[in-house]
């Protein structure tokens, strides 16, 4: 297979801003190219070949792009922050053994929010000392697992502290704790993914902070290592992140003045990515430079020794590395109204359009540069009218059997997938150097029956 290494001139004008250092500003994985037949390839693998080999829908993840975003964060933190710094991958964006292993190998840490994400991280080889456990309603079992394994617990509320105090007598070491508080910062993103404003279920209210810090001075089982706040997700503005630095530095000054040797300042995640051509997010370098500069300035103003700077990128680390490949099936033309093309997946593998009205970009995998002369709506196969992946988008005329590639699906797709309509979850492959590694097996319909129990009295007798 001959691969052109030139940036691919796809039919839509979304390749103009290709910037190797900022994968979050691209729409396609960094290794996207055309083969000699004009087919779309990622890491040297033709997407339609992958579809044939692994079936559809298929999540394709480009290793080079994922490693590229990891190194973009690592390098930007080293360049812009004079103290120690570490990016923790927010694994809610896409949690798997393979992604964990890659992120760990790239030297990042990880944020988990459940026993499931925590086990995946530990089994994927992430060192416990680089993991933090979040959650606004952690179970006793989740807290015990974290505390026993030496994972840092981000205390979100009084109940976390009560449960940990109960577990403490059985623990060999004091629990490493961070305190999460709501910083009272508004930002412009979908209301479901805003978390920094005061009316949020996450974290201590800022007014509670002093009381909590006071309480912890009398808890020998706890070692308060850090403070945490997160303002939201898919954010394009930089100002809220600057404002956050000041609010967090005030909290840091307070905690240290009360005798807590706080070393970590964790500013959360939130950097947006490009889903459609008109999206214009800051680059990873630009975001880190702003955040790091604001933290340094805020600490200097207050005469504080620089903390270790932690951040928790999720979407901007994995989204652009992912492409979902579907087979087009039926077509419905409603003259004068709309043409529906239906694919063999939909809201169960990508619930973002129906949940947040999110927009995506797609091409035909084998004719990515053909003139996009039709306006179509790409629908999923679920029994729900709102199961639409792309509304009124331009595509070349497509027929049943054509393979559709949807870009920037690496974050919050697999991790938010469901079995609605008892549809099995897709397989996932990691592509690199012309090779695809299966990293998630395709669910089978029988798998969905594994946890069903039919009581004996309901079994039919004849
Ligand atoms: N840290 C904390 C505490 C978080 O709650 C989140 C995201 C992150 C970090 C990572 O944020 P990111 O860098 O990915 O923006 N399901 C939604 C997104 C929910 C985000 C939840 N928290 C979506 O599909 O847009």
C-alpha cells in the first residue's frame, strides 16, 4: 500500500489548521493519509479494510495522535511551569487497559472516578502514586480500594471524610488526600458539563473550606497533599482558567497558613477540541501556558512557594485520536424535506449528539476527497427519532455498503456507550505503523444475556 504523507485534502475544508503540536486543533488523527487508491488511512491502515476485518461499528484509535497529545502536555508543562508538574489523564474520557498502558508509558498520571476505572488503571500498569480517585458519592469499597493501594483520594464532601475515618484504623499508611471545592467560576459550555459554578453537586462549597481544613488538622490518618477544582469541559475560553488560578492560590494560602503542607494544586481539565471546522479551541501549548502563567503569578502575588501543578485533561488527550467507522445501510429520501442515511450504530456507541446536541464531521472512507454534493442526515439504528449522529451534513452520494468515518470520537464515546435496544458495543483497535491491534473485543448479543436471571416460576412450561 502506498501512503501519501501529505496532509489529506478532504472534501470539507477542515485540514487547513493542521498543527502537529496541537492534535486537539485537528479534526483527524495526525497520521491520516490517502493510499494509492485514494482511500482514507490512519497509521497506514485503510479504514475500509479495518471495517472488513473487524466489522462495524468500529472504534479506531491512532497511537501516534494519543502519544502526541501526551507529549504536548508533558512538554508544555516543562516549558511553561518552573516547578514540578504532572498531567493526569481523566480516564472517564475513554478507559481501557491499552489506553492506560500508553498513557502510563508516556509518563502521565490518571484520574479515576469509580472502582471500575481504578481497577482498569491499576491493571493497565499505572503506578498507584500517580492516580487520584474522584467522585461525589464514592462507596466505602471504592474508598477502601484507593486507600489500600496508595491512590490519592480527592475528598469531595464530608461523607468521604467520615468513611475514610472509619477505614483508617485498618490502614498501614495515612491516606493521601486532596480537597475538591467549587471555585464559583462560570464558563460557556453545555450546562450539563459545567462544574465550576456554585450550584454544582461536586466538591465542598468555598464557604466550607476553612472548616474542613480545620477539621483535618485533627485527623492523623489523613495527609492533605493537594487542592482540586475543575470548571467544566469543552471550554474554548482561557479567562476562566486564569480566574481559577487566583481562587486556588487563595485556598492554598489558607491551607498552608493552617499548617497543612499542601504541595499539589490540581486545576482539573476542560480544554476543548475541534469537532467541526468552525470550532477554534486554544492549542494544548496555549492552554498550558495560560494556566501555568496564571498559577505562577497568583502564587507570586501571595508570596507562596510554587506548588506542584497538576491538570486533568480528558477530551483533549484522546478525542482526536479516535475515528468511528460505520457501514451505511438503508436510505430514505423524503422529497423536499430530508434524506436519511442509516448506519449500523448510533446513540449506543456515541450518545453525545442526542445528549448535548454535539456536532461531528464525517467522510466516506473510500472517497474522502469526492465532491460532497448531497445534504444528508446520518441516523443511527436505534428506536428513537433523536438517534441522529450528523444532521444535514454534506457527503458525496452514498449507497448501502459504503463505509462512513466519523472523526474526533475518541473521547466520551466508548466510555458513555450503552446497550440501548440490546445492541452490542463495538470493537476497538489501536493502529500504529500499518498494524491494527485489537484492544476491545466486540460484544456479542449473547453477552447481553449474561446477567439476566429468569426466575423459575416464569419459565414457560410448554
Ligand atoms: N477532571 C474532572 C474532575 C472532571 O470532572 C473532568 C470531566 C475532567 C477532569 C476532564 O475534563 P475534559 O478535559 O475531558 O474536559 N460527557 C461529557 C463530558 C463530561 C466531562 C466530565 N468531567 C461530554 O461528552 O462532553
